[in-house]
C-alpha cells in the first residue's frame, strides 16, 4: 500500500474485494509509486489508462486473479483517493491437472 495513506472504506461482493484509501499526495505520484511497486513485486502491468477526468486505472496481473488500482483526485483537491480491487478467486472451480 502507498504510504502515507489512510484506509477510508472496505467494500466487497462475491466477485471482488476493494480497499479504499485517502492520501494528501497527488494522483500522479500515487500512480508512479504503484507502477514501481507492482513490477518490483513480480506483477505485470496489463493496462495503464488515464481517463478524460484524470482518473488513472492500472490493471495488474500474474498467475491468479487480477488486481486493479484506480486513482483519482479528491473533490476537495486535497490529494487522492485510490482503490485497490482484487477479483475473488473461484473456489468452486475444479483444479486442472
């Protein structure tokens, strides 16, 4: 997790889990940190998109369920809010030999 950030919310469903954080750091700095950390930890950046509103979405993968990091400016312009979203593994699938 990017430091210094504070957990703001936890969300989940049967298909995903999401941790939402807030920081006073700008979105581009948060994205730079995640880009470096992802590669250093042996993951691959599959997609790296900046939307028209400035939201940065990183699609991250390796063996197993994918992750997404979605980073956006806070409405009060006091830094960033970002979510780390993981796909829940399918525990009902039959293992392949």
